[in-house]
């Protein structure tokens, strides 16, 4: 069967189709929304929810908070969102913010009726929202977290003195605030960054340290016992993702302070990441029938390949993954989310979205034909895409990509051109090299890709299955930074043997090579003949009855007209006289095609 190209089926968002999207739309910032400075996609509640996929975790979070604000006592009041850096925490806070602030204006699948029905509520709770974002707060001149929250709840006078003196207010004052404000949702984001800054300031100004930690404990305990109040805050899984070891200690303290009364929620889990990505990048996913046909075709391909592909892709669950990830192949999203997402600077969901937006824009514009978007199709010639990778691994890899993978003179592109046929039509060598590059980096020990997974990353309709293994061998032979380590293929910023040989050759003069060859020949030649190495004139070889072997220097190649003339002269003359014992002389000349190989040995 002939499958349609993905771009014939799905429709990317207009800004992606026109390649004019602002990368800021993938960087959710609760503070920017609070101060009305966010992109429209985040600032406008209706647009925000139209581009938000309702994961199970997010749905549970919204329902729990609504029930809590409506007076339910069996629902936790303190909720911590904890995912890796860039894992959807801020997006979840934004969903809560817009839901409570905008209420009936939202629409789409986030209708009030749907949420109320799921939450089993008769009416939407009328609650105030207070927001504190650590990255926006001014530690020196701005309000403290307790001052800012009280101010937004219209209760600043209650703790004005505590705010100005930067001393945590205590639970009694917090109770007073909640009693006066009525139902309240408190959202705290990036609190770790604020504490790191506050600790430095408190130390410098000789203020009693730990005031923010004390406040978080106080407000957590107060919310836990106060009806119609909820506190939702975010913490990274590790401070080392963004800061240093001192921040890691602060994070441990934070977890101890809040750990007794909090409930930990994860906004995005498992295959939901595929739905999140599709919702953020595409207006229309086309017919479900086509998605199923594409998933079935790849599933059958992997069944036919047997042990040549990993066992995982032959399971029926993987067919569902392909359908859920369409138009992406799940292997591409997985390598970005799991491998690159484990790098300390790569913001998981946010980073994957930004990178895939560039990939979709590039492939949509060039209309590269493929049923799915796979790792081998990522265009490292595109400066926007290349930059998204390089900034996490170091600028030295820019030169490595140019030398081996994607540049006018890159070796992989040269292989495609020289091999012709399928190589050139599908850019196979470049595609294989690109896939290996994507799998070469990780924050953990898992680096590199096996040949079975390379087939998954590269094989698609019309490509011969055996050609992937052949292509890998070509890369091994010619690329400079491509390494084969056991059954793994990986790019490194250190040269392989191919490059070492080239570098060594460039340091040697022609005279040095010739002298080395001459010395090696002396060691190899036996005693049966009188040996005459690299004669320059006929008199260099005497005319005697003994068997003689003359080896010509690299100046005389075979076949070559000058060599033939010189050999004929050797057989006719022996210095100033004629050669009599011609039958005792054997002459050997270097083969032209073998000389370049011999020089490398």
C-alpha cells in the first residue's frame, strides 16, 4: 500500500506553517500572565485552553482544587507539582489560574459544565487567586511572598509590618487573612529560585535566615486546616538541574517543610506527552483512519523484520504509540524527551516543543516525503534546528556536524552523492548519521544507538531494509567523529581512527613516507636474490650471473610510459655497456591504484 506523507494529512498551526512562530510561546511564565506581558497563547484564557491537552493528571488537579475551594474536606489543600525541569508544572498552574479567574468564559472541552460535572459540584466556586513567582520577585525592594500574597487577597494591612521587616508572619496572621479574604487559591512558582536569592540577601543584610522556609511551613499548615483554601506550588525534582549544591540543600529543606501535609501531583505522564505535543503544534490531525493505517503499516514492517529490530517495537502496544504520536514516530519524541530531556539545560516538554516546532516548519516547507517524522529526517543543515542542539552540548559540535553530517562538504552528504540511487534520493547516509547524532547525548550513561534501533529511526516506505547496515559501514569507513563501540554507534568530540590517520598523513613529507617504505621492504625481503632497492640509473644494477631483484621507487609506477622506458633501458644497458645476463634480472614496479593504500599502512 502507498501511504500519504504526513504533511498531506495534518495541518500545523498557522505560525508554524508560515515559519514565523515566537519561541516564547513554548515558555510558559505565570508571572508574565499576572503582569499582562505574556504571549496571546498564554494570556488569553480561551486560546490557552484550546491549545492545552487535558491530561489525566491535569484533570485530577483541576477537579481536586475546585472541590477544595467549594468546601470539600476530604480533598488535600496543599498540592506540590513535581516534575523534571520543563515538565509541565507552570502550564498546570496557568490552567488553574485561568480556570478560577475566567470561569464561564473558557469554553472548548474545558467547559464549566464538564469540570463541574467531573468535580460533582452544583456551582462554580467564587474564589480569589493570589500568585507568587520567584523569578519575578525583587528580593531587595519588592514584597516578600507573604506580603505579595496578602496584597493580592486584599489583606495587606494585616501583615504590612511583617512584610516590611521581612519576617515570616506566623499562622495566626495567615488564618486572619484567609478569614477575611474568603475562598482563595494560592499559586507559588519558582519558589526555589527566590529562596536562593533571599538567602544571599539575608546573609548580607544580617537578617534572620530561613524566613521564606518558615513562611512556607506556616502557610502549608494553615491551608491544610482552613476550608475553601488551596495552595499549589512547584518544585523541581533536582536543584542541580538549574543551580548548585547549596540550592540542592535548600530543596531538601523545602521538601521536609512541606512534605508532611502535601500531595504530589504529576501533570504529564506516559504517552500523554504525545497528545500534549500534538495539541501545541497542530490545528488538524486529519482522519483517524489514516493514523491507524500508518501505525499498522509500520507495525507490520517491524513484524517482518523480526530480530533485526528491537522486541519493543513488535509489541501491539507500540502500534498504539505510533498512532498516538502521529505524525511523529514515537522514537523521535522519546529520544528527545528521555535522552536530551535528561540534560540539565534541556527543559523537557518546553524544549521538545520548541525543537519539534522548528523540525515541523522545516519539513513542511520542503515537503520531504515520509509517512512519519523520524529522527533521520531532522535537518541539521537548518541553523535554527542545529542551534537547539548545539547550545546544550557545546559549540565544538557545530564543526563536527559540518565535517561529518550536514554541510556542503560533509562526508555523509558526499557518500549519498557518490553512492547515488537510494542513498542520494533519500539522503540515507546523512539520515543515518543524523539519527546516530540524536542518540549520542544524554544526561545519564545511556548514549549511542544500536543497529536495530537505527532501523527503527530510518526505515520507511520504499527504502530497502538491508541498506541501513550497509550505510553504517560506509559511515564507519569515512566519517571522522563517528565511533563504533561494541554494538553501539555514537558521535564524540574526539576523532576516530580515520581522522587520526589523516592527521598523521598530513604531518609526513613524501620523503619520509618513501624512506619508511624503503626500510620496511628491506626487512621483508629474503636472501634468495641480490636485492637492489630503488635504482635510479642502469649502472645501479650490475650485470652478473646471480639472480637479482630490482624494486623501483615510487617515482616509477605501473602502468606508466616513463616506467616502461626506464625498465627497457635497464634490460638493455648496465652502465656504459650492454646487459648480457638479462634472464637473471627481475624488476618490480608499484601499482598506481595500490600506492595510496600502501602509504597509509
